[in-house]
């Protein structure tokens, strides 16, 4: 049952019995042992060139898409296909469907994709797994209820009528940047997905499958019956209805033979993709969906398999493969996370007492400095600053550095001493200036762009991935406050004050904050409290204490914190879930930011992490705590079970030592 949170008008004060209490009931020897063990474990994972990177685990849909791509290209690797089949079957739920996160309910898009993959691999509709899957898919609404991107791949394999797909004409690339709707009013990842899709949509390539591979049985009302898209709203005047009518008009225009700008638009789209997939890139936006779409777009444009751009696109996508021979599993990562993982890990190791000039720290710092991005990418359209100097999430993604990674790198660099201190100082100054320039008009910070927050665009027909925008969010804004404070920006700075007001305005009624890039309210609340502490804000103010109290109310009886991805869909799951190491680290750091290590909630969290640590110094974590697109796509960062708990325990240990309990 969800916890009952206190109203904003009733905030608890520290219990009288806590005054003067010594935190001695935490075994300090066990604490040091836990910190040292995880420190050594992480040091053992460092790559030869100095960086860290963990696998990103996702649901079955990415492997399914990879499998569909084999058929779309006419290049089926039977060995990989067999492993993908095992991967899919291992994740089928008892009700026959597939979820998009562990512990979640069956999802219609994941279930349809998984069923289709199995059928392509030779499974017949009468096999037990298929009967259960088909029943689940139909119960959830079948193919008509899947998302737009799923339907597009189905259309390319002849399983969905092209005429019912949203129109994405490549001419949208010709719209000027000052137009109310243009490519740069969409999030960076949406642009990267949509541009190659506009090419594909123009050509409508269709691979014809034999009858035994088709999906007619997943249409509840037959292939030509029932609704194929969401109906118009009853309100005559609404943005959704407007875009539906625009889409209908575009469909009529698409049927005309005369398209005066099409050839030029396709050339612009082709050039746009080529520019962003060349040197300094490991694929378009370095994320799986746009990388897959790039290959399909190149195929539509007539590129041969030997064309240098096609070869690189295929090689980049293959770089996301994880062929887990030990478990007979084949997985595909949505992207790679070396910069993010390295920055967090350096911060955690510094908190654990590793000296700034230790060889491992210096190598990590030098590696991060080598990944600084100095070109003006897509972000420059909405942000006219002359400063460059951010960091991206991946190994190479020069067109798309982001604020969150840049802030985390700056925090990591503060814990280390690079081999060239002057280079480190200059890069840090550039990075801070670059990240600060992304503050949006409402005072908050988004991830990749500035002021990409026109909510009416969420009604565009192809926006059902729930992330067409990149609006300011509390978690990144909190991290920006933290890094500004650590880098010496005063609390009185106008940008700091605007960011604080944004956080005050976005606080939930129960005191928590929504987490855009981590699951969910635990992530948002922790990062806000940490940011406020980092900027030396008064942590005793009423609204701040409400955030702390919410975290304490969300703490599990075992001392840990856990929150399901289901909290994005259902508020009953807000702050509730099985305890995980990463979320416990966040919760603990949120409380530590409030400055009182004497609270029972703090000691219980520390004991939870100590008691659940594995003998090798790691923690087990099978649940997802990372967010890609809320309600649509989630990630489990393998490094999160290590670096976040270590950072929390390391900082607690430092505070205990300062407190005087040795």
C-alpha cells in the first residue's frame, strides 16, 4: 500500500531524542570495509585508456527491432536470430505478453514486436508461447494500439497499411527556424529519429512476406476493420484535432504526383544525415532508433552495402551488440554510456578517499578531457552562445553534447588532478559557461537544447513516444545548481536565483520532485536537495524540509529506497517499490544534503547498503532505475549498482569523520 505523505502544511521536525545522538550504531569498521571493497571493485573495472563503461539493459523491443532490421535488409543471421529468440522467450510474462520494465505489466507494442519476431523465426501460431502471446496482444488492442514507430516497421514488412501512418514529409526540413513548427522545436532525439523516417516515409519500401509470416491475426477487427489511429477529440477546437486534419491534408498532397520540393527536400535530408554520421559520430545521435532508421534511409536512397556511409552505419549499429555467450543471450544496447559512467565513477572514487592524483584518477580525468566537444552542433540553433565545450553521453557524438553529462563531468573533474592542470582548468571553465548558457526562460534546464518546450507539439501524430520535447526538468536543474555552487558561482547570481524559483514552482504538493532521467520521484527529489545544498541554500527552509520528509516517508522498512517505473503511469507507485542499491544511494544522498547524519533514516539506509553488499564489493540490481522516455522506454545502467551506492557511503563516511565519530 502506498505510504501516506504529510501535507505541505504539516512538516515533521527532528525528533527530540535525536539531539546529540551519536551515529555509533552504524559499525564504522563495516562502513570502511564496504567503501574500500566497492572502491577496489570499481578500480578493477577501469579500461586501459582510463574510462569506465557498463552495459545498458533494456526491454526486448530493441532486440526485436534489430531482428526486424535483418529482414528489412534481407540479411538474416540465423545464429543471431536463434539467440534473439531465446532472449525474447526468457522475458515472456505468465499472461503471455512482454513488459517494458521488469515487474511491469504486458505492453502492447512490446508484445506485438516479440510475437512478430518469433513468427519470423519460424514459430507457428499454434505453439503454446504464441497462443499466449496472441491472446495478450489482442487483449491489449493488437496492432492498432501499438506506437507509431512500431507501425512503421510493420508497414515496411507489409503488415500495416501505409495510408494509416502519420505523414512525415521531408519538406519539414525546409521550414525556416523561425517558423512556429520546425525541426529545432523538437527534441534532439526526435529530430534524429524523424529525419531518416521522413526519407523512409517518402519511398514507402515494402518487403513482402510469405503468408505464414504475416500478422493478420493480431488485428482485433480484421486488417481493414476497426480504428487504426486515435479518434478525434470531441472538442472541435483542439491541437490534436488540428494536427489530425493537417495529417489528412498531407496525405492528400502525398497522393499527388506533383511534389515540387520533394527532390530538394530529400537531398537536404540526406545531407543532414551524412553530416551527423561522419567523423566525430558513432551513429546518428548515437542512439539505436535513429541509427537503425539511418540504415533504412540509406537503403531507400540507393546506397549499396559497400558505400562508405552505409558500411559505417552498419558498423556503428553492430557496436551496440552484446553477444553473451556465457548465457546464450544476444542483447542490443540502446546506446553506450562511457562519459556518464566515467564521470559518476570518478566522483564516487573521490568520495571514497582515492587521491586526486592517483594514477587511476588521472587516467580517468585525461580520458574525459579528450572527449570534450568543441563544435557547434544542433544545439546552436536555439542557443546562440559563442561558447563551446560540452560533453556527450557516448564515446563520439559531437553534434549532441548535453547539459547533464557536462555538469556531471565538471563534478567529476573537481575530484581529480589531470596530467595537464591548465588544460583541465580551461576545459572546466568552458564547460561551465556552456552549460549555464542553456538556462531556459522559466529558469530551468533541459538536456540537449534550450527552450524546446512547446507543449502543443505533443499532439503531433508521430509524438506518441512521449518525448517530442526536451523541457526543463527538476533533476538537471538541481544538478546545475550543484555544479554552479561547487565551481564558485554565488547563491546571489541571477541564474542561480531563477533556477531556485523554477524548483520551487515545480515541487509536487507532497514535497517531492518529478524525475525525468531517473526513476522517478526519488531521483528528482534527491537531485534537487543535493543541488540546493551545493549552492549553499538554507536547507532548513520549509519547502526544502518537505522534500526531505517526503524521502523519509518513501523509505522502505528495510532501510532502502525503491520506486517502480510504474510511477510514471500510476501515482499509486510514487516512491514505492522494492529497494535497490542505486535508489537507496540517491535517497541517502538526499538526506545527507540536508545535513543531519544523526537521523535514524540515514543510519538505516547506511546499514541497508552495508548489509546487502556482495562479498566482491558490488551490489546486485535487476530492476530498472534509469529513464529514457517516460512511460515508453527505460534503461538499467549496470554501473548504477556500484557508483551511486559508493558515492553515498563515501560521503556519509566523510561526514561521520567530520562529526568526530571514529
